[in-house]
C-alpha cells in the first residue's frame, strides 16, 4: 500500500451511498450479495447502484463474480485490511519536528 492507493480507496468510501453499500457487503460476510439483493435492501435505482459499485470495484474494495444471470458482489477483506493497516502502521511513534519548530509546553 502507498499513499496514493490508500487515498483512492478512502475517497471511494467518502460518499455516504458507497460507504453504506460497502458496510452492507462487509456485514454480508464472505458469501456477499447479488446486485438484485443489494438493490432490494438499499432501495436504490439500478443505475445508481451500478455507478457506486463501479467505483468500489475500481479501487479493489469490492469484487464481482458472474453467477448465471446474476452478479455476486463481495467485500474485499484483504483490501480493507491493507487500507486500515496502512492508516495504523506508524501509530503513536511520534513525529520528528524540525529544530525551528517548538513544541507546546
């Protein structure tokens, strides 16, 4: 992971519909949900759902698999964990400030 790919993933989750959609897929577990099931639960038009899914797939947060006439969507837990790990990797290590910057007392 790097700053650019992490920023893209976080930006794709920065819309409330995409965040809700992704959280629903995380809740669904490894079986995921079909697009029809997502549409029924979220009560969103098919075109809107497709638009938001396309962004999540483009950032590798969601995978899709064709099943006959349906498409099954799954949260990509590996990508989610990579993103969260990148955010936490330097947690609480402190920041080296330049000499000319004084720390608050």
